[in-house]
C-alpha cells in the first residue's frame, strides 16, 4: 500500500535519525567538556587572589598583574620583531589568567626592550589606557625611533602621563607611582619615612643620561602584600629615593631593577626595601650580573631570588638553584614565573617550566 508523502509515518521516520544524531552530538560534547574544561573567569581561578606574571621576553620586561576583580595592569611589552614573539607570550599569560583585555598599560621608559612590543600588542589586544612618564629624554637615534613608534601605535587612544604620587585605578589594589621622569615621591600616604642607616656607606653614583633613570616605578599593595617594580631605575636615583630616609618600607616581592644589571641594585636601596622574595627578569645573555645577584642574595631577610633565565655569562655561584630559574641554559625559552598573592600577605610562586609551586606563608 502506498502512503501519501505528507503522511505522519513518513514524517516520523524523517525526524528520528536527526534526533539520534543530536543525541550523539550532545553525548560527545559532554565528554569533551569533561576532559577539556572550558575557561573560567579570572576570579574563579584564584578567588580573592592577585596574579602576577613575570613573562619571559628574553631580557626585556613584561609583567602582567590581574587583580581579584579581574582588572589588569601590564608593565612593559618587551621587544619588537621576532614574528610577534613577545606579544604572543603576553597573550599566553592573559589566557592563563582568563582575561581578554588589558585595562592599563604602563611603559616604564622608552628603551626597545620595554616599549618595543607596543605596536604589535595593540593590534592583538584591546587596551584601556596607556601610561608613561612623558617625552623621551635620551639623545639617541634608537630611542627616538622607539618613542616615535610608540606614539604612532597609541595615536587616538587614551594616554596619561604619570607623576610621583599619582595612582592607577585598579579595583582591589592600591597602586601608586613612586618615580617618573627622574622625579621621586617624598612620602607615601600611611607610611612614615624612616632613616636609612645604609646610606652613610653607599658610594657616590653618577647619574646617567639615558632613559633608565626616568623610569616610571610603582608600588602595588593588596592588603598586607606589597610588590615593587621600578623598571630600569639606576643607582643614583635608587639612592635618592631611599636616602637619607626611606619612604617605601619593606616589600614582599621585588622585581629586580634593570634585569639585575650592576648599574642598578645598590646595597643601600636593596637593604632599605628589605625584600622577602625577588624576581630577576634577566635574559640568558642580558644583565643578571654577579654583583647585582650577590647584593640581592645577601640582603637580610631574603628567602629566595628567582630568575627568568640562567645568567650564562655569569658563574654557577651567582645563579640561583635550577628550581628557581624559569628557563635553564639550553632549554626552550618562554617559561614564566606566576605569583598568586593573598591579602593576608601570603603568596606562592609557580615555575611554569617545572610546574612546581613554592609557598610563602604570611608573616
């Protein structure tokens, strides 16, 4: 018997295979979600925690901070070129933190290894505002070129020139500018400057005329946790910041000045800030000097000195243990150091090369 084409049985036979296909697809999707969890918001990954990534940009600087609120601050962008290597590494850290935009980008100064990555990054990532110390002050062709490239890349976008005492609005954090354009802060609200006994024995250091002493430096406070990053500030300006009195006080985490160069990290400065832990964002063949390493290592109260690379031009005595180095000699590059900090002052650091984490309980 023939059944009309528009009859109900034929209609059922046409739907059932589609239903089975849909059911199979849903089952497969459930299995995929089971074994490949979907990204969660930044707050869900580390609720109530501040994330800090020291990103490997091969001896330059790029440091990403993500507040518990999900708001973000990126300090510097590494080098230009290399097929967008440094921008890609910043994006990798952003994915790990589960963010898709940068709220604030602070360029500490206009040297290639700090500002060079801006033009590539702005092509890839939405950025809320650009912060810097103002016009380039260095009389060199390369720095003039990099400053011009920076201005071109951010043309038409929000830009703010920062001065000592200015704040950066990041919900959940207190972020204050300590140095900028060669000027320093005299005092920090809520902190009484104290005499620095190490000033008397510190040698005189001449002020260099590069962009380094113009670095915009910040102090970030999250409850009892304090993080200091002064870019490439050199010794004369370090001393001026903490002598004869120290307005900063002790910090929990110190991003080592100038990648561990011996032009920075004066003894009177390092001992004044009394870091509990330090991270040296050196390259395999850039900075990481034995003199700077030793000054930081012997600072009273220092628990660990982490490094982004083995300092291959130094010696084994002036390199940290392998578990505290993100990228070993001869290893593939690109591993970062990830800090997870709590408002009670405790924090941890994870070496992405090894996957191992070291905890620093609150004190």
